[in-house]
């Protein structure tokens, strides 16, 4: 499998491609990373250095890949944090070019906008671009519960309303939706959930809720779920493998006392997930 991953990159820490590439490689996926920013560290520190890469330069990198004859080999285009507004156009163009070269290719969009705790942390134009132009051309989307609500204009809360929001998202274009950070009011105390739905059914998995802020964990989640789903065509299996790997990554990070994800130290969790959490069918 080859994934063309269009995301941010940081020198210190693990977010964007700096979070997604290594776990994908560890499960045997060939990754072609294309950077939208090259920062010293993620913006959660409040200060960083380095350039935001212009849409023209991102497009040039992708054109160079195309000139090497690689686009027919691409199985998945994956995008995450987009940085500037013009990146959306580049992504949409790239998806069209890849699918023209390989009609079996899919586009997975992690519509990064914010979360329930912090609110929206991207430029005001980005959520609108995602909702109106990017998500409709995606095959897979991986929003958190907060982002799902913005995309669909709904208020996902309990299981019924969250499933209704997922159906609304699927009606926008994507056939498969993974919802992360699901916190329905009737869940067991001290837990958090992920929910996946596609044309076949919907599934949910519950894990302990670890009390830490882990920048980049959503990028790892989106990458692993996309790769597992593409490889198996089975959302339940992809959900179980992803939940297992990401929980072990987060637990190791918490135990380390470090701020940044213990990405490399957790590599066995990607290659050999323990499958310790049960996935339940919803309908």
C-alpha cells in the first residue's frame, strides 16, 4: 500500500506527518509525505518557528511525484491540518489527479478544526472550506465529535444523535466516517469512545479515558484507521486495531511524564496491536 500524505511537519515532537508517517511505516505502508508547514514544534507551545509552505510549492512537490510516474501506484491520499487556505485547492486537485491515474484510490480527510475543550484553533476560513469543498470529495473522514457537529450543523451528544450526525456527514459525500473523542453522557464513567460507520454498518469501541493532552494522537488515529480500513475493507477490524494501538501509545506517553507522544517507543503497539477492546455493532 502507498499513501500520499499531505500534512504539516515539525522538527520537535509528533504532529501531522511527523506523527502519521512512522506508525504507517511500522505496519508496512509506503508513505509519500508532502508538507504543508515545516515548524520547529507544534503550535500548542504558543511559540514556534519555521515556514508555512505556499500552495504553489506544495503543488510543485506533487507535480514532481507525478512526473516520476508514481500516481498510478497511490492507494490513498491522506490529508490533515491544512495550514493556509490555498492548500484545500491543492488537495482537491491532487485527489482528482490520483483518482484519474488509479480509479481504485481513495481520499481520507482528517478535518482538523479544533476540539470540545479548546474550540476552533484554525483560521476562520478553514472550517468553511472543509465543510463546503473538501469533505464532499472525501471517501473517508475522521472528525472528532466537535468537528462532526460543525461539519453537519448538528449537535451530536448521545448515541442516537451522534449516529444521526454521522448519517448527515455520509450524506455529504464520504462513505466512511470515523468519529473520535466520542463522549456521550450515558457512557461508563472514566471512558471515551470511537465510532465508525460505512455502507455496511456502524460500530463503537470504548476505552479508558486517560487524562492527558496529547497533540498528534488524532493524526496517528486517522492514519492507522485509514490504512487498516483500506487493507481489510472491514471498519470493525480497523476500529479495533486503531483503538488498541492508540490507547497503548497514549498510556505509554502518560507513564513517561513527557509532553510529546512516545511515538517511537510505542512501535510494537502499531505492528502487533493487543486487540484488548471489544467492538460492538450498533445497528
